[in-house]
């Protein structure tokens, strides 16, 4: 029997968990605490007695680490993960991950236990105002009623949980916060007065309408007018930007972009964090060195686009953003999000549709389309004849000289970057990104930390056909929870890799406490330059003091000793060949740190000297 009838709280907790189980919940991350006891007991009990597949329940000490671990798992699976904590400041530690989940559209269901109303505003311990604790970041948030065993209240609980689950996924994935007050007894102590408890009821009748939800209740299929497609076809200087995206099916995503690019005859500027660079064979017009190309002012001027199709969020590159801002081109952003994805505030139209429509709707032959008014583009009979790549290339509207300029620049700059990287023997941190692009096993999940690693990936990541899967927390670009997120992505997954700097790792060393519950393998490629390398690229680096103490903030940590403390394997890397051998094949179990000691100031000088020279 999945429902625990020992007392009102156990009924409430077990109905909540059974509802989630039937909705398709696979994982719950639980932080220790007293007020959340009814939830913890229900989740812990669910693995033994629930009616479906057991929920994996993972206890995690540190709430911030727990939240990012859950975020990593939800990001990797694109399905909601539940987070549970007790009342008070414990819940506040979830906040950074809630913000990241909102901004990067990751489904999280946050359950915070609370004191009942009579214990608020009277200095009861571990009590804070948890209503709207996460401000406007949740997709939806509500404080539930105090548990009751009355059947109408149990139905209310069931339907509230169903709605909360749905809101983590639709219309845009993100966090949902349920605040749950509990009265004593918190432990599963049998209540003596059983008159208030319902008799066991027919479970299948109670839960009959609940099933896993994979599609929104209403699934609109927006269609765009043929006039827009024809406008793109006529564009002589157009580009496609494959920006920040973490699609569940990266190959299909890359195929759709390739179809559009070859139909239009436009180059594709692919962010280093985009899967497009890892399926290079699909795209003949792939541009990976745009940041470096655009540092050549003459080239940047010649390559100014008239039209831009942006898929996903803008790439990290400041060079690209400044160039787009200067160009003031017409821009269309393709993304299902309801967010404003244009920080440049340009002439932008948001097309809030799924990327899959790039191939399914727009890969038709406009020359075969009926031009009569009766053939509305909204009609199901609207022509969608797929055209071959050969036809695409003939009919593409892009100017051949413009496309050729891009492709020639890419070939030259890419060759220059690859040649330079090959010749570097000392441990330059930028080469780590370049080496990873060629050395990892196929389809390896790779989590890239913020600050310099994401920029080195954009500068140096070489296109290839390994299908490597990049993951990142670029919703707010912070260094919170870096290690915990990477472990969440790697948990129950293929052996994974993280590229990080020393400060981002140190900011989340409590993530190492997850190793006893972690299933899988994570290799951490640690760039140890003893400080914040990103700040060396900023104007403030010229002012010391206060630069070194207050911005670079070197910590001088012995990572070998740190790893011993947590029981984590550590190796100090002395050569590129050694690193390469350790990256392929990867181990299948455990956590491993491969430390590359680098010279922060020398590497910053190298970037300043060379990045502008490649083009």
C-alpha cells in the first residue's frame, strides 16, 4: 500500500509522493532537517512500496550543492527533479539554483517544509517568511494548506501537485515552488484518535487520471507566412547564428540548422557551446572562428549582414555582440522561450517556435507553393515539399561572394589557430579547450564552467564529428554550484568531463560530499592559475593595488591535499600528451581531478597578443 495511514502527515506526504511517482518522477534530492520529516519519510518509503518504477532518493548535506546537483540531473534529462528541505534559511540556499533554472529553462520542483501559520511572527525557531521566497523566479509558486485527512483536502493536494508538475514543463520549463507547512507530530507516530483518519480507499480510483505528462494539454503548431521565407530567400548577405542551446536530440538539431543554412546559402556562426561544432560533417558552411575573424576591422566591415537568423541565445563573444550592434541588421530569434532573448535591443522579431520547425516547415520549395489567396500559409494543405541539398544550393538566396568570404576566412583562421595550438608545448590554459575538442570519447557529456573556460571554448574549440555534448550554466553565468551541477549531469550517465578554473571549483567544494551517492564517473580538468583569470582580461587588471587582492583573489590551495580530504583521486598534469592519454578512454566510476598548473598573467598576455592576429 503506497499510502501511509499512520497519521495525517504521513497520509499527506505519501499521497504527494505517489502522485509524483505516477507523473513520472525519477529522482528526488533530500536535504536533512526536522520540519521536512513527513516528506523525507514518504520519499524514503516510496522506493519499497510505490506502484511504479522506484524513485531514486538521494540525501545531500549542503542545500546549495543539492540544488545544483538536482539542476544538473534535470538539465541532462529535461525532466523535473524534486528538491526537498526543511524550514528557515535551508530553503534560502536553494535560491541561486532556482534563479539558474528559471534563466536557463530547467524543470525543478522545489518542496520547502514550513512551520504552520500559528508559529509565524512569534519568534518560533527556524521560521522565516517563505511565501514568495524566490521572488518572481518560479514559473508558479504556492503555499499549501496545513495537512488534513479529509478526502476533499486530499484531492486538493493531488491536483495541486499535478498542476505544479505541469508548470515545471509548460509552457516553458523552469522551477516551481511548493511551500508545505506541517504541524506535529512530524515523525510517523501512529495517531491514537483514528476517527479523523480516512479508511483505506481504492487507490486506482483516486489516482486514475494521473499519467506521465510529455506534451502540453494543448500543443499549438504555429506556421509562418511564406512571405517571411521568401524574404530570407532574397537576402543577399544573411547569416545564421547557432547560439547557446542544449537540445535533447543534438543531431536532429544540427540537421535542422544545416537544412536551413543550405536552403538559404547562408553561413552558420556556431557558438563553442553549441552542438553544431560537434557535428561538423553536417554543415558545409560552419564558421567557428567568428570571434577572431571579427577582430579584423576591415573584414568585420565587409562581412556586415543585412539579415540574421538567431537560433537560441546569443553566443558569449563580445566581438560578435558589438558587431551585431553596429550592424543593426534585421534579426529573427527562433526559440520557444517566452523570454526576451535580445540584450542588444536591435530590430528583432522573436519567433517563439521550436527549432524542429526549421526543417519540418521551412524546408519546402517556394517555387512550387501556390500563390493564390485561398492557399493560406496556416492551412494544413500548405505545400511542404522537401527539396534536395542540390536544389537548396541552387536556390539559396545568399550572395555567393559573401558566403565565400566567410568560408575562406574560416579556413584560414581555423588553420592558423590549429597550427598555433599544435605548436604550444607549455601548459597554456586555452589549449586545454582545443585539446578536449579532439581527444574525448564520442558523445562525452562535457560541463564547461563559467568565466575563462567558456571563452576559451568559444575561441579555440575545433569543429569535429565526435558528437560531444556540451552543458553549461549560462542562465546567469555565475560560478555557484559548478561541481554539483557537473556531478548531476554525470550521475547515471555516460562518463563525463568538466572543464573548470580553480575559483569556480573552490566555490563549490562541498559538491565532493556527493561522491558517496554519485553513480558514474566525472573527470575534472582543473585549470589552476591561482586566481580569477577572467579579470586579467578586464581594464581593472591595470590597477594593482587593488587588483590582485580584491579581483584576482588568489587562494593558493594545495588541490592534492584537498582531494585527499574528500577521498577524490588527483593527478598533477605535466604535459599535453599525459592529459590526452588520460582523457580517452575515461574511467567508469568515481571522481578524478586532473590539475593543470598554468601562469595566469602569462596566459592573459598570450591572449592579448595573439587573439587579434589570427585574422
